[in-house]
C-alpha cells in the first residue's frame, strides 16, 4: 500500500539523538466521508513509515500537556519534536513525569522562544487561560493549532472579557477559529487551521443536550446542571484547597453562579435551540483524581417522552466511536471511562411530570481535554480520528 500524504505539511520522521524510538505503524491512504461518522480503522499495513506530523506541545509540564504526551506515545503518525515548560526548561520529560520514563523518547523541555518552528507542523497549546492568545497569534501560518485553553472558545470578545477578566488580545484571529467539540463540529474542524478545544464541563453537557435541543425534544428553559469533577481538573499548581487533607473525605461546590464554563455551555446550547439559553450550573470538586459527571435536569417538550430522548441520542451517536448511549437502566460511572476518550450517556424519567434526567460521564483529562485535542488534530491532518485513542478504561 502506498504511503499516505498527510495534510499537516509533514516531513520524514526525525531521529532523536540516537535515543531509541518505539516502532511506529506505517501511514495509509485515508479517505474521509463528511456525511458519516468515522468507523474504527483497520490495522495499518506493514510497509515502512516514511512521514510523520511533527508536533510541539506547549505547556507540557501541566496535566493536559502530560496527557497529550502519554496518548501520543501510541500514535503512529504524530512525532513530538518540541516540548515547552518554562519553569522546567532544560529537564528531561521523565524528570517531571517519571511515570512516562518508558515512553518513546521525546525532546527535553525548553522555553517557547527557543522552539525551532521550521521543524513543527502542528501544536497542542496547553498553556493557561489568558496567556495563549498572543502565543497562538504569533505562530507561523504553516502551523496547525489545537488550543486547550479557554482563550478562543467564546466567539464574542466582550463575553470573554466579562468572564475571564481581561480584554481579548487576538480578536482578528478569533474569526478563523473552529470550536472543536468533534462530534458536533467535525467538518469545521476538518478545514480549520486553529481549533479551540472545548472545556471539560461544556463537553460533558453539550454532547447529550445539543442534539435534544436541536431536535426540539427538550425546552430551552429550566435546565439545571449538577456537575462533579476530579481534582486534576483544577490543574497541577500548588493550592491549599487541593492539598490531600483539604480535598479528601469530602466534597464542595465551587464557582457557584459564576463558573467560567457557563458562557461556553450557554453558547453551544443557544446555537442548538435557536434562542437564548441560560442554565443553572453548579460544579463540585470530588476527592478523586480524574473523572467528571454532569447530571442534567431538563423539561420535555409537549408530547415528548423519555424514550424519545433516548431514541434521538441513539440515532445521533449510532456510528460515533467515542460517544455511547448506554442500555436502558444502566447508570453511567466515571470509573468506566477512566483514562479513555469515551463519553457514556443515559436518560432517566424524573419523578416530576414532564421532566427527565440526563447523565453524562467523561474523563476530564482525556475526552474533556487532551484526548479530544488529539481527536481534532487527527481530523485536521487527514488521519482517522480514533488513531491513538482506543484505550480501554483503567478499572478498578
């Protein structure tokens, strides 16, 4: 089989200073069908791989950056050629994350200003909110970007300034950014140079609710979202409330009435409903490392049943590899998606007449961040979107 020509300006895979690289599967000729959701790809052919997409991970010393590196260790078409972590610059990655000592060799961490961009085809930007805009705007135009911060998720710069406390400094770039909730915006992602990777809570909420609002099966009012996240969702920085003795054996709400993911959730739901949607959203910190559950309480449209909601979601996601509507009566559990790019959804009848409960679980670091980012870059580069992402859940 002939080697594939990927669409990210790829070059021959680089050598890494004589350090041993894990064997990589060969490229294949991939064909994308816009009308259908992707199927799991067959195993690559045995012919020798000749080309790789050269990837930089900016902010690799944080949890989302680490997850990108972990997942890419099994990716046959993406090779990491640059990694940044300004406070850890000069260190081997295994010094910062010893659990990845046996992963394929990667370059030392460096500072962003020291990256040789001529050796980079694509970027995963895992930098903090507010610091990403100018970095992305300053990247060479040949580089494709998946930004995991919130800096390009909100289309309205004024809304960004209101919720993130500062003026947007790359407004001109905002207009060409695609919102990367993959299952709902696949074609926009495919043609984009810059993709805004969704937040974890917005991912877990929009995947079940957008199809229901779009079909007119639930009302765009009285939507209540009770959400819970593992501690890793707060990042890797040292904070008193994240200390073991502060976070364990208890739970607490945070960002009550003002969490920054609220406008992102409402933006997506408003688009689907065709009218303004305002939600009641309260997130909680749970004493577990990773995982996220969003319990969404919705009002049914006239004449609609819970079974109609289930049927609509089953139809919408029938051919999607990562979103699964569970058999009736099965309660989604975060343990069952831990370490994976999967989303499990369930619909239950509420005791209150005319209402339903929609439960959605994801791994906040994978489908809620780094896994979805890789899924998006796969599409942007003409690679089957499941590549490198078919891990099964780590259980128990």
